[in-house]
C-alpha cells in the first residue's frame, strides 16, 4: 500500500516537473521569437497613382535605408483590394497599401490585420461616356457603371454618391471591370461610365473622350476622404514593432518627398510603372491625375466607419463593427520622434 502511494506521488511530481519544464521552455521560445525581428518583409501594393507613396518609397530606396541590409524586401503587386486582402489573410504578404473598404470587409470576417496609417486622400472620380445623356447622378438610373471589383472602395463610394442623390442603388447596374480595360468598353458603348481611381479616371477621359461627372471633391466623401491606407498583419506588427515603425518612417519620407517634389515624384511613378508593366503612361495624364489626390498619413476614421455601414447595407458583410481595425499607435510613436 505504501509502495503504491509512493509511486503515485512520484508520478504526480514527475508530471508537475515536466509541466514546469515545458512552461519554461515555451516562455524562452516565446521570448526569443519576440526579440528577433523578421529577416524579410513582404510588401504589397497596386500599380496605381493612389499607391504612389509605396512606389516612391521603393524607387527612392527609403525602405532599404530604414530596414538595413539584413532585411530582405519582397514586393507583390495586385489589381484589386480583394486579391490583396486574400494574400494578407493567407500570410502571403506582411504589409502594404490598399483601399480601406477591402480592409474592413476582410476584417469583419477575419480580424487578423490592422490599418496603421493613411496613404492617400481623394484620387477617386466618376466619369461617363461623352455622348451619353448623363448630366447628373440622377441620370445614372438604368445605366451600366464600371467598378474595379465588388466591395471595393470605389464601389462603396459609388453607392454613397447614389444614396446622396436619393437613388436606389438597384436602379444602377454595377459591372466589375479592370480599370485598364474600361475606356475601350465605354468607347464600344458597353459601359456608360466608371467609378474609378487615378490615373484611370484621367485615362478614360482622354482615351474614351469621357466627361467628368463627379471630380475628386464631389465623388463620395470628397478629396478629404481616405482612399488608400497602410495595412499590416497583426502578428507581423506585434512580433516586429521596430520594423513596423521603420516601414512607417520610410512611408513618411516618401509622402514628404511627394509633397515637396511633385514633378520628380510623377517621373518616379512613370518609371516604376514602365518597369513592372512594360507600359508607358502619358505624363500629361499622370500629372493631371496627381493633382486630384493628396499623399498623407491622415486617416479619416468617421469615413471608414460609414464605409463599413454601407458595406453592411450592401450585403458585403454581416456587421459594421470594426472596433480594433484602426491602430495608429505605431504611427503616432514615429511622428512624436520627429
């Protein structure tokens, strides 16, 4: 009996010690992982004017300057916010620029990322075919209007503009269409207009002879509305707070350069697009598009909350509770250091 009791106590002690040993090991492992910065950072963005801050930071070498030679930079480009957020949700990218609506739509379903800075305000317009009888938003009833993708920032912006004009959204047919192909379809008469981001608005005006129905000050929330933001995986920012701040320092450098050297920034954008797409964009068009946006770190949280409500009403998400999506802690720390 005593022997059996002794063996039982011994077994319990072994289990307790083993558990303590595992806990200590786990703590050491956790501490080590938190103390080591990533050796590579994967950046995502679009080849659009509204992503000019990321493009200039890459072209000017600001990321390399901030990260140092020990951190490898990998980049991925995307054509729409849905594919960008899918890549972030599946751990294919760590950080980058995207529209706030795809970021909030994905957050409701999978809250594993955060908005850590603004990037561009304005830069979105509504253009219509030159020979159409569309002279106001109310004339869009029964028309086909292109959007980059369903649930995009431009899609939600179009809904906002329609609602403000007292139009039932269902009276307008929204067509998912790549911005680069929209001008040709408007020329063919297959589309009546487009809610799009720059430089595609100017491109459609020039190529298809389209007219500007709502400019950047009139479309949706206007030129002060947040059009593009910096989004990062929460696990990345939590594990790499210093690297996150270094990214934002490079981001701020790019924004300052853009605002102080607009002509050079435009040329850097043109060169970058030529390199990654092989296409030459018109400098005149890009310059005109540039004047329709503002590079900034500002984030209009009230607008983003209204975007969430519109997305819910449109059936893209089942809730508009985006508490925790916007986290400007890292940005404010960087700004306070300057």
